C-alpha cells in the first residue's frame, strides 16, 4: 500500500509544477463555462417548463464540470503508458516488484487529481462570487455534500478504470489511435460532458443512466447540484461501486491475459 | 502559387501513405462534431426554438461555422502547431529561406484528415438548405458563399494571431482556444443567443458574428438591407490587425537556439 501512496505522491507533486499552464487553463475554462451557461439560459427563456433541471442546478452543474474538468475528461490519456507499451520499455516495468495494474491506476488517478486540485479552487471561488443568475449555489445540506464527495472519488475510480481498459487494448492492437479516439468521444457524450444527461430524450436517457459512463461525472455533478438527492443518490453511489468493481475486474483480467502473451518490441 | 501546389500534393501523398491512421483520424473528427450535433438535436427535441430560430436554421449556422473552421484548419494547420516550430528552433531555418515566412508556415502542413469534419458540414448543409424554408434566390446563395469564405479567413487570422503570440511566449496560449475551438463549438447557435455583450464582442473585437449571425438574418429574410448580406466582407478587416500583429512579432523574434 505504501509504495502506491508513494507513486501517487510523486505524480501529484510533479503535476503541481505546471502553474502557468494551469492559469491559462483556468481562464479558458472560465470563459467556456460562461458561454455554456448563456446558451442554456437562452433555451430556458424559450420554455422554462421543458427544463429538466432548475436553472440554478444547471448553473452549478456547469461550474462544477469546468472546475473538475481535469478529473473527468475522457479524452485525456497518459502518453507515458502508451509509449511504454509501444517502445518496449514495459519490459522494465514488468521487472519491478509491483503490480502493473495498480501502478498505472495510481499514476493516472494522481495526475488527474493534481490537475483538478490546482484548477478547481480559483474557478469555484469566482463562481461563488458571481452575481445571480451566474452564481453557483451551495449544496443543499451537509449530508448531500458528503455524498457528493464520495461520488467524486468513485467517479474518478470509474473513469480511470475505464481508461485502463483502453490502455490494455494497446497490447492487442499496438496502434492506440482508433480505440482511444472512439472510446473517448463516445464516453464523453454518454457521460454528459456535452449536455447533461437529464436533457437527453427518453428512452435514451434511461438507458444511458444505467451505463458505466453515467457513473463518471454525471453522478457527482448532479448530486452536488441537488438534482439527485436522498435515496436516489445512495442508489447512484451503489451503481458507481458496481461499475467500478466490474471495470477493475475486467481490466485486471484482460491485462493478465495480455501480459501472458506479451511480446516486447525492440531491444 | 505553383510552389504551394507542389507542397500540397507532397503533403497529400505523404499522408496517404498511412491510410489507416488517416482514416481513423478522419472518423474521429467526424465523430467529435457528430456528438456536438447530437447535443444540439437533443436540445431541439425538447425546445422547438431558441431566440426565434428553428432547428434547421440553427443547423445552417452550425454547418457554416464547421465548414469554415475545417477549411481554415486544413490549410492553416501550420500556424496551429507553430509554437513547436518556435520551441525547437526550426523557425530560424524558415527565416533564411528566400520566401516569406507566412508562405512557408502555410506550406509546412496541410491536414487532410479534417475532411471528416468537412464531410459532416456538407451533410448538414444537404439537410438544412432545403429544410430551413429559405427561398434560395441568387443573392442568398451569394450570401451563403460569402459566409463560408469569409468565415474561413477569420478563423485563419485567429490561427495567425495564436501563432504570433508564441513569438513572445514561446509556448502556445491555451486561452486562444476559447476563440478558435470555442468559436467553432459555440458557433453552433446564432451568436445572438448568448446575449448582447457577447454579440457585441463578437462583432467589434473578434468578428465571428459578422459572418455568422448578421448574414443569417439576411438569409432568413429577417433583414432585407444589402448591408447584412455584405457583412461577411467587413469581417475580413480583422486581417489587418492580425497581420500587423504577426509582423510585429516577427520583428521582435529572438531565436530560442537550436
């Protein structure tokens, strides 16, 4: 356990080094969030009764999404891991007395967490101070906030274990472009990164809400905004745990099968 | 021009060597904008209109912006990756050659995989042009062409500004993405949707609305003044500060070494 914590720590500190990049990123995400909110407001003016969430819930959803973008972005993969597989340096990794799956898992989770920690604070701070209707609201209650925190960590686990599946496929195909691209784009859409899941038409909405992608950003963001509360939130967290277990088991299994037949490229 | 054509065929041939990679990237490009389109469609299943614009009318906007962006990116890709050229010192080689810097950067990259997005824009046009209920008289056809052509130029100038900034910062500034990628993403709705302040900014500072929103009003017959039809031409004025800024940056350029 201790060695995984160490990997986590190294990665975390490493990512914290790039502060200027973070600053530019913050400004971009801020402007991006503003435009998203303005677009949703335009739809809200047309017909408030067709809006599946309240306006302030939508606003909170968007700000949280921007603040924690680094945590939940589907299109981000660790280039190091792909390179390790393709260049053959994975041979060194395998020689280490450490479980490869857990190592990569820690590395990916730490990188995401570090980026998010660095970026979320300024965005949230400003979002809380903005005038209405742009202001982000506080969670409804303390228990709700605690549920949100649990959902965030489970969501991070789900997205990392999903990306682990994509890494493992590199063992089989050697060219990660295709799977990576298609997985990222579909996952992004089904996770509610383009429009929140409640805006999906039925029956599409019900189906997507059961898929693993809904356990990524959809669950924590909607719990925070209060769109999913109480009993539903607990069920949602349970669903997250189920998907997390399935994805990790599948990833480990695929990986150990791949490693049994692994052919290291290059010398 | 002949030289550029030569570069053009050279890039085409070299990218065709990796057919699978080319094909997959193009499919990816298609999918990215397809999910964005799906998002718009889902919103319109719930709401019939936004700011008085119907779904096919919004699609017309979406397709114009998408098409001009992909054209600009296809040919101006060299400026998009320009910070790397500065970062690794390769730009010095450009400066000693007897051709203009803009030309060489332009010719250094042509990204054909953007055809995925281009194709999508064309498909959307095929649906939206009849469905929008516009009576296509010759002046409206001209307006649509102006929108696309001038739009490509505006996006191209934005790439130029992005590249020119890296003369000073060495690295590309992520913030410019809000104007390029953001312009593409948010251009899927007529810019008036975002309120007066944003519309004003996109009219007078970064003239994205000049080739998108105003001529759209003319297309839909909401404005009959010829001025609205010719608005896209005005957006070309953005080229003056963009090119001036590039020149200024070039003048101040200090090599980063080899």
